[in-house]
């Protein structure tokens, strides 16, 4: 199965879940992919001002609330507080 991995790459369960969540948000017509990517970049830019973060490990998560509304959240691993100058 090496050729399959070479073609599609190795992805974790969390990668697949994140892609599915992004697709579901897109299908619901709330945000398109470009909007989500821009939103994530802007949020990470602000968080970077205050914290040392792992940007590659950030993920967008969605949950459906009891009232039918969509909860959008971003998980960002934080290494520590950024030193003040």
C-alpha cells in the first residue's frame, strides 16, 4: 500500500475529522473554505501577539448546539506566554 500512501499521504483520524467539519460548514452555506482559512489566519495572528503557539497544530472545530445553532471554535496548542519587551 506504499503507492496509496505516496499518492494521498498519511492523514490522521483528526485530519479527516477536521476536513469533514470544514466540508459540513461549507455545505450548510455558513462559511466557504476561503472565509474559514482567512478567519483562522487572522485569529492566529492575534493569538501570536500574546502567546508562543504551534500554528501547524491549530484546528477548527464545530459543534451543533441544542437550539440548532453552530458553535465554531479553534484549538491552538500554546507553548507559553510570549515574553514582553
